[in-house]
């Protein structure tokens, strides 16, 4: 009987630890510190730019910055900086989005600097440490 209890307890601890670590996903940065990821559907793509920007891109407030774009049913971009609410651009013009980069799996989360995102089959939800954020899906876009 004690062996069965120990086995059950060990299994329970394994399941709990696996669940705690299964959700956080690490995504590698480029040489200049940018991180790109897409949702598994390929409809939403994001780029994180570190504070200070890169040799080719400077965030308007110095960064860091998280910019995510949705392709369908209409193209929109949401930009979240370290201060203030997210900026929704309803018609960003022709943009490249959603290239062949790491997918942030459904049920997984990603975080860097002041930003964190959660991917689900319902859409992508991202927030900054200042409490502002956004939600993107095929059906809905909200920015606060």
C-alpha cells in the first residue's frame, strides 16, 4: 500500500510540474534583440523590439515595443509601448506579416521586458506591465 501511495503522489507532482512549465514558451531573439512570433493559424504575427531599437528601426518612444498585426478579415496593427494605451491602426497599408517564424502555440504564453502574451484558439491577448494591452482574433480587435 505505501508503494502505491508514493507512486500516486509522484505522478501527481509530475503532472502539476509539467502543467506549470508547459505554458511558458521561449522564443529566440535576433542578433539585434528583436523577437518575432506568429499564432498557429498564421493570421497574427508579432515583433518585439527592445529598448533603444535596432540599426534599422527605432520605436517612437525609445521602446521597448510590441507590434502585432492581424491579416484576416481586415489588416490591422496594434502597437504597445512601455507607457500609455495600445495604439490601434485600422488601415496600416500594405504590410508584410506572418512570415515563417516561431509559432506561439495555443495555450502557451510568452513574455519579454514589460510585455506578456497568451495564445489561445480564441485569439492573442497581450498586456504590458502598465496594465494596457490588446486582444486580436479573426472576429475581434480590442486595444486599451
